[in-house]
């Protein structure tokens, strides 16, 4: 006969399933998963998982894990799921902002004089950018030079309901400079457009004129769209200018490091 050690052991108690875990442990485990999986798969598993996926604590934990959590915002954030989503999506929506891919992604709207050109920083009679990662810029000539990009929010991951109900902040920034020995003019227009390309809101400051013998420093212009109308589906960005002395060559305004970002409301 077989020895006692060879006999089958008595069956153990049933193992604990993931559904038996305490809520805080389940939150910790599920917060490790991508948001897409949580919303499209985990939330559909059962009533308990749907409840946990909808918990504020789960999305706050995801914000902590990915570096989006700011303690000073704790009481002011009413919807941590949306806060996480907007932080996760946030990036520069302007493509090729620093002239690293020639004129790719830009539509040339006006190209007069000796036309647009790309140069390396600091350029003749120019200055370095505050951000050392920026190595190139676009430069205008003695005739009007304008270029633009049209951003489709849906293609960038910002669905209609998110834009219409949450109205996240849309932050526009651009950098421009003159060369020391020539005056120039800088222009910027940014429009929030509907599905039919109607203008719902616009930022179009007065053109900036820089006189000859300026300091040639790079300057940033910034604008934040808040509480704009529902229905925003596209953002149209256009900038450029020219020199003011009509010199042959590329003596006009220089532009680079443009950005458009969408994020949660800041307080």
C-alpha cells in the first residue's frame, strides 16, 4: 500500500477570487490598467467593477501614479475621471512647431517677397531661444508671409461630448523675434471653429511692430480660451508677418515653438 505521504491531500478551502478583495485593494489593482481598458472592458464585467471604475478614488489614484495629481487642486477638482483624461491627452497639437521637418504639416497661405525660409538659431543678428532644445525657426521676407494649421479635435482624441460639456481650457502660445538690424511686423490669429467651420471664438491681437535696432529678444505671446460656446470641433492657427523696410532676403519676423494644448480648468 502507498505511504501516507503519497495519499492525496484533503481539498483546501476555496481560493479567494478577485471579487472578494476589499474595495481599496481592488481600486489599487484596477488603477494599474489603462483608462481605455477600464472604461471599455472592466466596467462591463459586473456591477461591483462598474461601481469601482466609477469611483473618484480610482481616478485620483491614476492621477497620482502618472504624476498628474496636485494636492492644492484636491478640493477644486469635481470630476477626477475627466481631469485624468484631459491630463493624459495633453500634448502640443501643433505639428512641426520648431521647423525640424521643413514645412511639413503647415499650409502656406501667403508667400510673398523672397518667401518663407528656415534658419538655425541664433541666426544673423539674432538671439538664442530661452529653451535650448529649440534649434530652428521660420523666417519671413519683405512681402506678407503667413502659414497655418487646422486641427481636428476629434482626430486628436477630444470627443464632442467632452468639448461641449467640460469646455477644457485651450491654451495658445507662440514665440517671435526680430533681427537687430531690421524692423518687422508679427501677426497671429487663432479661431475656434464649428463642424461647419463657422467662427465660434477668435483671438486676433493687434499686429506687433518691432522697430529697427531692437534688442532682438525672443518674446512669447499667450492666450487661454475659457467658457467658449459649445460646438468647437476645429482650431485654426495662423501666424507670420514680414519686414518693415522691404529689404531683399529674409529680414522679417522669426517664429518658432508654437503650441496649442488642451487641459483641465486651472485655478
